[in-house]
């Protein structure tokens, strides 16, 4: 009986070669599509979540936003609208160990450093120790910036290995102790190089040639404050939640505290805070929805293949 069924099946296949070929092709494509879709989806989900996770799930971003955009409330920011050092000190005192650090940064500007026929594009940034730590720099030579550098207003800098490659011919040892003179807004700033970090392309250099890639030059935040207008005023900062502290809860409390104490009577601006933990949850939910959609498409492909099998 089994032998007869096999012979009958083979006879049917041979009698309908084109139909059999197309059906089998549909089955193969359906299964392959399902595998490919799930593989790509999982890889994409993992990549996005790892990328966002590296930013720190315990991180809270706080910035200033307008209360409204109609003519009665919209206006340019004034000195009274910014965050100040006094506010930040107050936050540290209010929340104590629930805040392990506040990250501050200043973008001074971009510049082009030239040496002979070589040049390097740079972004000059001032970071305090907490902000610098969150950059997760890998030091290749020399040292990083320290609290003492902040206190002594040391005019020193960290440069990337890409910068060293272009300006010092890749000689990291020669770069240490060398000077970098930066022209920003018609002003020259000179710093002594104390460290070389490894440049990692974060995907923002797409469309730029290797020679035109811009890398960051980091200097102490206290020095950067003296070299920009409104150096002691901030439109945003980051908070690192303390150990055992729920970032979402702290985020809400920080926003409420700042707005109640400092912005309740402000006619145009208020603070807004969001936690990376909440962002990760939202992103994870979105990616899972996308994954389910891919699975549905794959299931349809397999269903078509299954119908093809029955059709044979």
C-alpha cells in the first residue's frame, strides 16, 4: 500500500512538473522568508536596544521647553529662564544620594586644524567629569580629564586617534604635550594635549569622506564656561540616578520640584524631564510590534506554502 502511494505521488509529480516546481518554490521561499524575517528582526531589535542601553538606563535628561507656542507666551529666552549652578546645587541637596551625578556640557564650536597639507575637522566641547564618564572613552595614550583639572581651570585637551593620524602622522607619543590651537568665532584658544582616545564612528559620518570626518576635542567644563557667552547658564543637563533609585520616579519628582520652585511664575518656559528607562520601554514596545508584524507576514508565507503542499 505504501509503495503504491509513493508510486502514485511520483506519477502525479512527473505529470505536473511546472505546477510541482512552482509549488515547491513557493514552499521554499515561504520558509526562507520566515527565517530571514525573524533573523533580521531579532538582529535589528538587539542592535537598537544595545545602542540605547549603552546610553544608560539610569540616565535622566532635563531641559527647558516653552509652555505654549501662541503669541501671548512665545518669546526668546531670557537670563531668568535658564538653569543655573544654584539650581543644580539645590537639586543635589534636595535628592541627596538618589542623584549620583549631574552631567554638564558646553559646545564651544567647530574648527579646522591645519598642519602643512594635512587638516582635521574638530568639535570643541567642554565636559564635566560626570559627562565625560558617560562618553565611555577608551584612552589609547596619556590620561583623561580629572576633578583637579576642573578645579584648577587647566587648559588641557583630549583628542582622538583620527586627529593624531592627520596632524601628527599617527604618532600618539608625539601628540602628548603638544598644543592644539583652535579658532572659534574669531577667537583663538590654545590647549595642551594630555590624552588620546579611540574614535568610534557612531554612524553620523555617513556621506563624509574619511578626511572630512569631524571628531571631538574635549576640555574641562570649567574652562569651557569661561570661553562662551552665558557660560554659567544652561538649557539642559543630565542626571545619573543613584544606586537603587528608580529613574522613572526620580524623573517625575525632579521635573515637578524644578517647575514648582523655579518656573511656576515663569510666563513662557518650564522644565521637562524624561528617563532613558522609559525611552527603552517605549522603544522595546515599538520593536515588538514591528516583530509581530514581521511574524504575521512570515506566517502568511508559510500558509501559502502549506496550501501548496496540500495542492500537490
